[in-house]
C-alpha cells in the first residue's frame, strides 16, 4: 500500500514545523548524502485508524525533513506478521523499519542474523531518557541491542464492568483464582457472559496461558532456559482454565485477541483481558459503558504468588537486509520526536505506554481526555508494564530467550491448552508431548 503524504491537509504547517525543528536531534546519525531519492518501507501490525493517522503525520514530517525520500506504510496483522516477515527475509524484499513487534520475535530474528544492531539509534534518541531497564529485554547475547521499545504494554490486565459489580454486590476486583471464579458466577447472567478468554490454536491462547502458568507460580523455562513446563503449576493452570471455560462465549474455542476485546467492549461480557486499548474502544464504540469500567491486575492462584504482567515490549528494529540502513536509522530515531510520538501514543491511549521519561512527564502527553479520565487505570497499567515480562524474558533471573518467538509460533502451548482443556486428553501425556515439542524448537 503506497501512501503519498504532503504537508497540507490534516497536518498543519505549524505542527509539522515543530516536528522538523525537533528532528534536528537525529542529526548525529550518519547520512551519506543530504539529498537523495529513496523509498523506505515501514511495517507495523498496529493499524487502527487513529494510529495510521498519527503515523502519517510522522511520515509527512520526516519526508519534509528529507527531500526526495518517500516512506511507504504497510500494515501487518498481529497473527500474520510471522509468515509475512519470513517470506520477506527469504526473498530479500524486506521493509526498512518494523515497529510494534514483541521483543522475543526480534531476538529470534537477530539470532539468525536478520536484524541490524540498534545501539546507535538508541544513542541518537538518548539512552538516559528511557525508563530504567526499558531496553534490557532487547540486549542480545553479544551485548548489543537488537531493537528498542517503542512503547510499553500491560497485556493481561483484568477489565471489569463496575455497574454489574455493583448490581451483584461485588465490592472489589478479585485477587485470587477462587475469588475470580466466584466473581464470574455472580457476574454471568441476563445475557452477559462472565469473561472472554481465548481457547483457539493461536498466539493469543499461548501468550495468555503463559500468564496463567506464572499465576500458579510456575514458569515455561528455568532461568538457564531448560524446559520446565511439565510442573504442578502448569497442571493447576490447565485445570483452572478448564473450570472457567463456560464463563466465556461458546465461540471462545476459536477466539484470538480481537474477539476477546470486542466481546468486552460491546458489553457482551462483564470482564475481559486486554491492554489499555479497551479505554479508547469503549469511548469510541460503546460510550454508554465509559463511566462503568475499570481495571486491575490479573488474579493469581493464591495471594502469596505475585501478579505477573505480560508486556510484549513493542519494538522498533531494522532488518539487516535493508538497502537504506542510514535513512532507516534516522526514521527509527525520528519516531521518538515528541510532536509525533505523543500523537502516536494518543492514538491508542493506555494501549501503548511511553518508554521515554521525558514523554511520560510531558504535559502534552498528559493532556488527553482518556488519560485524564482514567488516570488511576493508566497509572496502574504503566506501573505494571514497567515491571512486566514475557516468554523471552520470564523474570529478572532469566537469561534472554532468543527462541521464544519460535516457541510461540510452533503452537505447542496453544495445542496443549486445546488438548487438555477442550479435548480432555490425559494431562501427563500432553505435558510430556509439549515438553518434547518445545525442547525440539530450542534445539534447532
């Protein structure tokens, strides 16, 4: 998809000039010629209309700063980016900049020599401006950074309908699995399901269920990356996931991310699991609920098990096969210039949270209707995301797992969930099969 951007239209000359002045900060990055004709391809799986508009503003400003350069925006899908990138890497027809992919996928690509080191871009942005530890998950075994975060996300947040809670006498958010089960029993009724969890063979089921394993006190790998999924914690998580299956709609057998989000936003469920995108979607699509939602950390099996927040660490990186690496570095750094970056964050407030301290404290970032209205919720998500993990970085004690993306793509964890929860196969046999499947991925 080729998008042509000019300085007029929706983007005023004044705001673009502000972005251009700010763009002087990327001058430390090399550029072989100050004026050249080139086309940069930017891929992203984050393509909601408001986000696309923010990207187009950033593109227009970058193109104005670099005469002769055209940036082509090409949206991907959350479920489809892996085969699309695999085809691009295989053919050599790669994008020049990719954003919003999870950190564990980028680590996998870098381990195969498919991603360019990113340290000089981080230096251009300003390493001290990132929140402490924000880029640790992007450090490879060779000590280099494979990418940096373009945002933080708190994915497995529990969303609640406060009006239904009040009607059924539920005074606070559940903190344990027993409390959650009891809450679902009270909340379900009058044509509304208790929740909407994914049970399909897809990445959503795998990633959500990893959170349940940690919520039972378990882990998929040991800190030294030995497969550890065959555990009592995983058995407890599978049993609980089966116990609460009937509180999700019948179609949840095939649910991925979008279906669960839509179920809660539409009012079909009393609770949901998703990032802060819920806030904008409810206000835009179902405003009658806008005063009746809140969020909490996802419950754990018992109170002595701390919450484990899944942060996929949305990234920005440069494929090693890019034919325009210098310009790609400049575009990657330019995406963090305040005028455009704040627009990008405001396009999905609460969904992608800032990684730069200066932006988090910027009054322009705080001056957003949704962030103002849901300050408690956005602060909770920001704090949870800052302390979040994912399969590529399960805890602060774990080594970085460069094969995490391949483990997710293999479908082994989603298969395990379907076999035990939906098909009621023998859990010992399934866990043994799952262990072998994951070990085979790690051995490749």
